[in-house]
């Protein structure tokens, strides 16, 4: 069996299992060695986050701005609205239900109990700028390129995007399973694996159910606008949903999503415009997953939070994940900066977020692409009123 060809989800599950098993028996020296690797990898991630934002968000904004038009503006606004509302629903859902399944503060002593397994050494790799600076710069550059029609700058940032995506695909993503293995090795050796696994299983089940509820709500809106049966419309998109479950990629699912949207009655010109665009800007499933996972971890870690903090987090999250690379786990990579700056997640907490996200990556992608069909129905109805 070629391990390199295994899906990322399978690699992550293997990393978790092996980390738990070895964490029960290996000496502290081995745990410290892995923690040293994780400390170095964490520095690499921190260095990459601003570059990921500039390299991905700038060309995405330039592309959107370069195709100005009424339907484009409405589609972008609707996709962002769906994404934000999904995040807000996720926050309410999570804060209402998670306390019944998660022991609050169960991991609050994790860092203290793991102090004996500190890395042997660490190397500081300061990022070129902070997250907010990179976001502001991305907006200025993206809008400027679109406004002044700068082909040379556009080409340069497209090439930067290719470099960033290649780095994520060939360096960050391949090393993630090792990073997650080290995390669970440390958690198990610290004696905290039982509450972590209990919470992880509950979170996966609850988020899956939440994604289904969000899709039903989105298609109810589409059904009201088009005056059609929302459940029949949703059933028509199931092939796209199951394709996304298998591919974990919105981009790879575009042909199926496009075909099913047309079969649902969306005109072909509108479908060809809306579906590829929404594959990069509509992230309802990803946003609800990240929000729910963040709430769960903050509860487990005993970290204080409130609606005001999460409102700002969700609004910013909907922007930073625009045009996240079409690779499994791309959205969470783009969201790490916001998790750190707004919610205060440190390296270990970000690693747990990555683990949770990837374990449910296909759920979020399936929710994203299926929701694209609802947006296409609404835009088609608006276009027909011209």
C-alpha cells in the first residue's frame, strides 16, 4: 500500500490512532522529540499565514472586481450572507448543545500537565507582517489591480498564488499528519486523551447534523423565492453532495454541481456563471465547521468567549477563506490567522482545530457545493425579472 496516495483524512486518522497507541508506551524522550518537530512546524505555519492571505485573497479580489456587474455583486453579497448566517447559526447551535456533550474545562490543565514534554529547542521564524496588515494589504492590492486593470501585477499575484498553493500542497499538507501525530502523542502521554476523544466524537456527529439543517434552511429560502418545493430542489442536488463527500474539493465537484443546478431548472448561462464563482466565495459549510470547532475547544479549554467576539470572528472568517486553495484542509489553513488574532488560539489549539476540521473536511465541502445550487436558483430568479 502506497501511503502517499492515501486520502488526507485517512492519513490523519492513522496519525491519531498511532499517536494514541504510542503515547501510552513511549518514553518522555520520544514525546519531546516530536514536540520539537511540532514547535518548528508551528513556526513555519506562523510564517506562512500572512503569505497565504496575500497570495490567495489578493488575486481572488482582483478576479471578482474585474468582472463588475449587477449579478456579480448580488451573487457575491448573497454568498457572503449565506456564509455569515451559517456561522451565526453554528454559534447558536453549538453554545446551546455542546454543554450537554462536552465537559467544560476538561482540557484546561493540558498545557500544565504536558510541561514535562517541552521541546528540546525551538527556532523563531517571525512572519513578514501580522494578519490584519496582510488582510488590509490584500484588499488594497486586489481592488487596485481590478480598478486600474494592471495585467503585470495581476500576473505576478497569480504566480504568487501558484507558489503558495504549491507550498501548501507539497510541504504543509504532507507534514500535517506528522504534526497531528505529535499532538496526540503529547495529549496521550499527558493523560488527557479520554476527554479529547469523547468530545471529538460528539462534535463530529453534531456538526454533521448541523450541516444538514443549514442546507434545509438554504433550500427553504430558495424554495420561497422560486415558489417551488425546497425538499425536491435539495434532492436534485444530492449527486453533487455525495461527489463532494468523496472528493473533498469544491473545484473538483463543479461539473457535477453545474449539471445538477441546470437539472433543477437554473438557466445554463446563470449556472455557468454562479457555480464556478460560488465554488470559491461561498463557504457556509466551512464556516459553520470552524465556528463550531472553535466553540467546542474554547469550552474544553475553559477559555472565555461571548457573542461579540464570535461575531467579529465570523465576519472576518467569511473574508479570509475566499479562494482558499482547492486542496483538502485549505480553508482551515487560511483561517489560522483569524483564530490566533481574534480568538487567541495558540499553536497547540490551532493544531487541534486542524485535526477536527480535516476529520470533517468532506462534510463542509459537501455543504458548500450543495448550497451553491440554492444560490444559483435565487440568482436565476432575479435574472429572469429583468
